[in-house]
C-alpha cells in the first residue's frame, strides 16, 4: 500500500514545486508601464522647456529630396543598362556555343570527333568563368544600389526599383521544352 502513496505523492510534490517556482519567478518581474488615460481632455501636458531641436538631416527639404530622387533614378537607369549589357553578352555566348554544338553534331563519329567536342567543352568552361566574373562584378554594385533605395525609402522602396521588376521569364526554345 505504501508504493501506491508514493506514486501519488511524488508527482504531486513535483507539480507543487514547479508551481511555486513559476509564481516566485513571475513575482520578480517588473509591472508593465501604466497606459495613458483614455478620454476627452486626457492628453498629457508637454514637458517644460523649449521643444527639442530637429536632428540634422532628419527631414530633408523638398529640393534636396527631389535631387536625391533624380540621382537614384539615374542610378537605376545605369544599373538597368549594365544588366542589359550583361544579358547581351550572355546571348552572344549562347550563340557561340550553339555554333560549336552544331559543328560537333554535324561531325561524323567515325572521322574526328575529338576536336569538335574539345571546342564545346573549352567554350563551356570559358563561358562559365566569364559568367561568374560578370556576376561577381555586378553583385557589390547591386547591393549598394539596393541599400540606397532602402536608406531613402525602406524595404518597400527597394522592391519598387525597376531592377526588381523583371517581368516574365522568356519562353524556352522548342528543343529545351520538356516532352510529355
């Protein structure tokens, strides 16, 4: 019969100890700050003394803001031009690769397949290196550009940048479409 009492007492004692600790911990937390009174005329009076001076650069005048917006727009246009130049280079790389692959596919397997295959592989390696170099060159500039947007307009401003609005992806070529 004593084992039965222990089975009941031990969990009860553990629960009581946990409850006592929880109550003791919550009693040590500071009370929340008092909320201001609600109702008509319940405004708190302003603190005595002169109003605080505005922080320098906190509020820009409209002329400075217009100049900043114009500078940011010019920066967006420059970034879009860089992006377009990179896309043009990638298209030229694709055309070069297409020609080499066509040459390789036209070669007769029994004759000399090594040279066309080597040309395709070498071109792939060169293009991968060039593509990575272009991306690494553009990435810091893109980050700085996005930070300029975020600094002046917050995260929403960065999403309004034309660089973030890419539109739809181009349709894949016929030979690239998955067959069903």
